[in-house]
C-alpha cells in the first residue's frame, strides 16, 4: 500500500490537513475521521486497483500480486474479506 500511495501527488496530505489550515490562517480548525467498513465480493475492486498500482511500480512482483489478489477473492467468496477505509474530513472558518 505504501508503494501505491507514493504514486499520488500528496500521499501524506491528509495527515497535514490541520496544520495546513492553521498555516493558512484559518480558525476553529477541526478534523474528523470517518471509517467505512467494506466486506464481500464488491470490495475486491477496491483492493485490486492499489495492488496493481504497486505491481506496476515494481514494488511487488506479478506473482506476488496475483497471489494476493487471489487470496482476497477467496476471502470474499467465504465472507471473510474485511476492509476499513478511513477518510479525513477537515473544516475551518475564515478569520477576518
């Protein structure tokens, strides 16, 4: 997952939300985390994309990627797949 995250323009920006808003002189800054929980076969595409991205960078081999994806599909098929996806939500007010 780290290799996939590094493909994005700002992989660590979420961790910096609060400080970025404070540095830009916003007030009443709050940050919340909302976690989505996904299970079952519909979850598999959420996992295969990042896995393929990591493979394309050379971070993991094709064999390891295919094996991991097969394992996730097998978990989904037996109702054992679980993904918790945190989303950071930041809010602030404009100071005058």
